[in-house]
């Protein structure tokens, strides 16, 4: 259903480092990078995107804060969810819900939540029974 999406970072370097770490844990890599030189108000604005074969999740530098968002990324296993959480904390994220089952969603919903450097609620989730 979703082709791609983006979020914004007031501290681009911190957010870039955070997402480089957690996306690698989930099997995603940087698929695109650019400077948005056409933006006359912010011609040095940086952006990059992670995916698996094409850019899907974009991080775009911004000069002003915004309302935090929630993103949930697919993990291939519960172990990958655990690894995501540990890596995210080590990369500067803040715990927002440790790895575990969330049966309120469904019986096999296993997720973990962290807040990224801009306060976005970032989740990794596995729907497979183990």
C-alpha cells in the first residue's frame, strides 16, 4: 500500500547515524542520498533513504521542529526485534517499550519501541510465531 514515506531531522547527523544502525539490523541499507539544492530557502538540505532494492524510508534535514510520528518496520524474526531495540538504544535512541508480545494487537505481535533523536516513535515488529 505505501510506496515510500519520509520523516524530518533537526539534527541530521545524529538521526542519520541512528537510522544507519537500526536499518542495518533490519536488513535495509541506504539506497539514495542527495542535497536538495533546488530548495532556495535551504539549498544545503540533505536527504537519504533506506530500503531493500529501492528507496522507501526517507530522512530529510529540516531547520524547524515538527510533530513526532510513528513508524513500524518489519523484522524477520523476534531476535531481529530484540537486536533492533538494543542497537537503537546504543545509537542514541530512548526506550519507549521493550521487546515483547503485544497480544492486544494479535497473538503473535512481537514488537519493540524506541524514540529517535527527534522524538519519533520507531518500532520494529515481527508477526511470526516462534
